[in-house]
């Protein structure tokens, strides 16, 4: 299983690295999170390969080495990547950017704190400390645990910086808006729309004739000093009406799952009836679409 995971993961890592090599890197906070994700994820993956060696796993299973490996992958491979996406897509979703200074402070606290907190656990695992211990009487473990505790405090500072970043950014959102909707000088088409985007996304279907159409359009507009050849022809857009059906059905699905785990058959049946009735009601709606007039679609 480790070999099955390692091969495509190695391909992905080299894909990310060569993407960076072929681009123009700006060390804004999303890129810092992305680099931190790659470095930490690779280290976590390598320790996972070590645990796949039977003699080593016989010694290290159920130890703090396993705990460190798990967090190396989950925090580095999931959380750092999620923070990169959260920082990058926040202006697209809400129309204003997060505070960059606090974002970088949060990253460095998180990144340094993670290594200070979890690298000692590898050593403790090799020293024989198992997980879920109520107490211990090995004095040689104590310094490593103190270092790990200091790392946890650094991570706490990173979390506090992220909370402060969100608070400050919301309070000063008026001065953080990007009128073009493209705060990162992006290359892909989603940045061609306003931020946040309108419900219909694109008023006119983009004309894709090259690998990076938005970047090509921007480059042409900058070189010629004008935005477009002519005003496009707008038409009315049909949009599906919003519906709470998915949320309500998911609520009943949770009830079904909980009831089946505990063999509460009457509750499972009740959840099934509720989910079924919800999508039946949705299917009998008279109005399933709404029309956005052409004038509204073309409005700036």
C-alpha cells in the first residue's frame, strides 16, 4: 500500500515543483503556505515509507514516531494546503483580500511551530515512548517534551495571528477591495469575472483559443492600451433557482447513518421517509429556473 501511494505522490510533487520552476513566483502568503505544504508533506511521506519496513514498524508502531508521521502528513499535507487555498481564493469569494502582513506572520508561526512541536516526537518514538501514556518515569524524555510544548505554543500564536488577520481584514475590507476582481494578476479565466462573481459567472461565454486565454487577453489589452475590440452582445441568461433540497436531504441522511450504526431501525426508516419526501417535493416544483435579463448580465 505504501508503494501504491508513494509512486503517484512522487509524480505530484515533481509536477508541483516543475510548475513553480516554469512560472514567476511571488512569495505572497498563499505561495508560502504552498511551499510549506510541499516540504512538510514530503518529509511526512518519507517517514511513512520508513514505517512500511517491517523491522522498523515492529519497533515504531504505536509510538510517538507514528504520531509525528501522521501529523506530518495531515498538517503538512492537508492543513497547510487548505490554508494556501483559503488565502488565495478568499478575495474571489468575498471581494477583498486578507491582510498580507498578518498572513505571513501566521505562516511563520505555524511553520516553525510545527517543526518544533513534532520533530521531537520522532526522537521520542525512537527512544521508546508510546502514545496515549498517562504518565512516564523516563527523565531523558523530559527535554524533548518541553521542546514539543514550546512548539505547540508557537502554533497557538499562529492560530491567534490567523484570527487577528480575519478580524482586521473584515474591519478594513473597504480599502482591501480590488476593483478589477483580479488581486493576484491571475492567469486563469475565473479571475476574468468580478470578485465575488455574479450568480451567472460569465455574462458571455469566453472565447478560448489558446492555452491561457485570460493571460493572453490581458497581455493584448496592456500592449494595445485598450480593453476590448468591441462591447460583446449580451443575452438573457437562464439560471436554476436556489433550493435547500440538498441540505435537508443531507440532514436526513445523517439521521439514517446514525440510526443504522446503532440499529435504531424505526429512526432509520423515518430518516429515509424524510429524505425521499424532500426530493419528491423538489421534483414537483413548478418554477425551477429564473431568467436574468440581458441588461443585468451586461451591467458592470
